[in-house]
């Protein structure tokens, strides 16, 4: 028997630049306390914990939640690259849906260093070596940081295939900053012009510096409950997880001779298709989206993978303003990874938090009018993609 799963509480602290944050322990504790307070329960009522982070030693999750209490409950540490936060959410949802438990805390945190992402262990095979080899086959060897190289190349491929203009990619950053100005938890809140985005230093492919998400420190947490538990204890059950799917790479990621496929377009497309099928809700019904805009190129690619527009339709979708307030669907009202920030372990849970606020009507000046359906997209190279559909109950 499958049990309905609800988001009964959320919490998120402001995302900040590396070197300016408290420790991961403090950040994780603060976000968890906010989620527990929002739920109206104590840590002692939590039956399982899933703690997501990428840059940290083993059992960081215990180190965080022991500050909340030592109740003896299972604490599972989760690492799935940039999709870590949503992976923690995925496992928490499964535990409740399967009837094992009724109340779970999913939290994510990251204390990052400045600069591009890189491997920590250089004395063993790189888990991304297959991705790098496939990219080498397409454009030769390169010393450009892996994520920048792959997503920059994917944007260039989309441009060559569909005629997407440099200005269209730049408009994504401009939109992100415009949305983030209303988000007190975002790392970048100052608006930028299209000209400023295009004039910022060239990074790789279609990307300039202002089109790349920043390394970020932060934390977010979510309390998930079963319907019966929420009703029995008088907890909120006004936001339901209507469907959730995780995918990993298909052979096409490496055999398709496509940089867009290497960065996960097929994973996103497959996950989204299954989410729509499982929920009975179509992409045309989605009101608000939190999408994995680690680079502007991935937002452009993901519009099509998530069926928000047709293949090759992203140029028109952006030009028509269908990705913002007053358009067809509001994408990244939080400012997204580009402006809110991208603390890897916390990103997916921060996305969830924003969508819960939107569906509750608690998003303040960012509020999407009459938002009832929210879509979340969280992607990690290596690879994994989690797509989640939330519904106002």
C-alpha cells in the first residue's frame, strides 16, 4: 500500500559566499530548527534523518543533528553530486510512501571553497572520467574545469542546432537577478542589465562569468510526513508530493555524440515524462518551477527536456517572456542557482522550500499568483536527476 506524502515544514538560511558562513554544523542546525519550528514538532518526533552534503567527511549528518538531540534514530548521509539535496528528499519520501516511517527530516548543507568545482581525491579514478572522455571525443582535450566545459559546450551545441542567440542565454541571468532582488536569502540580489551579462568575462562556449552559478555556503531542511500522521498531530498537510522520479544516465549520454546529452538532457526528459505520467498532471498545468540553472545553458536545455516548450522552442519561450511573471510559467522565482546560489547539498532542499512557500501563498513579493502546481528539477553530473511535482492540497 502506498501512502501519500506531505511537506509539513520547511526551513532555509540565507545562502552566502565561501569564507563568510558559519560552520556546516551551525548552518545545518539552523535550517533544521527552522523546519522543525515551521512544522510544529520537536526533533524527538523525527523517526529518520537523511543528511545531504558533498564536501565533508563521513557522518557530517550526525555531527549536525546531534546538536538537535541524540534520540538514536537512523541518520543516513547522502552524496549525489549537485542532486544531493533532492536525493535526500527522494529517500525520505520513499521511506514514508512505503510505510516504514511517518515523519522524516531531510536536510542539506554545504561549506564550500571559492572557485570551480574539482575532484578532492587525485590518487584514484575520477568518477566523471567517462564524461570527460566523451567530451574529448567531441571537441578534443581541454584544461577547462569539467562542469564549465560540459555545460558551456552544451549551450554551444544548442546554439548551433537551434540558432539560439547569445542574448537569449544572457537573458536567463538577467531574469534570475530580477527575481532574486525579492529574495532575502539569495546571494546575489542586485539587478544586472543584458549588456552587463554579455560584457562579463568570457568563460567557455556561450557562457560569460555572470552566466555561471557561484560556489555557495548554506543549508535547507524539510520535514515530510504521512497523511495520517499529519492529521493525527494537527500538522500542515497543504502541500502534497504528487510525484517524484529519479533517473541516472542512459547509454545515450555517452553514445549520442551530444554535449547536451552528456550533461543530462535525456535524464531530465525521462524523469519529467514519468512524473507527468505518474501524477496525471501535464506540463501545461505547472504554475511555478524551480529548475537547475547551474549555468544559463542548462536552463535553456531544460525548458525543452521538462516539456515547458517544444524542442528548439526555448529561444521563443524566453523572447516571449513565458518564463517569468506575466508569462506562461514562472521559472526560478527564488533567483535560482545563478542568483540564490548553489550550496550543493542544500540546493535541492532549497528548491523544495521555495516551491512550498509558493504553494502556501507565503512567498511575499516573489509570490506567483494562485500557484497550485510546482515542478522541481535538480541535476547532478555523474549523474543523477530528480524531478518532483508538488500540488496544493
